[in-house]
C-alpha cells in the first residue's frame, strides 16, 4: 500500500490515513466484483473454465474481511463464511 501512496504523493498531497481507508474499500469492491464475475460465468453462463477460480476468490475475500474489516461488514463476513462452507461441501 505504501508504494501506491508514495507514487500518488509524487503528483498530489494526500492524507495517508484517507488513502489507506479508500484503498481497503476499493480492494473489497474489486474482490466482490471478481467473485461475482466468476460465479456468474460459471453458474449462469455454464462456462466451466471459471469454476476453479471461485474458491480462491472466496478465500481472498475472506482474507480481506479479516481483522477490523470483519467488524465493519459482519453480514458480508458471515455470507462469505457460508459460501466457503458450501463450496467445500459441494466442491464447487
């Protein structure tokens, strides 16, 4: 994260605390977008190629929601945990 912050400050002055908050929000949004795309392509479009990418995307999102992020998004955290369990059960 700090490398991105340094690169940004070459061009503009920016609060490091605000940058870190915004970075985490953007990373969370990107994780959700990727997972949604993989799930849609596999489940709705029948593109089996994307099936192996669902579990790593879930685990990545789960990792993103660990620690303090977990407290900010408790419902999302529980949903991801449920999806991981279901994924393991049905080997999706």
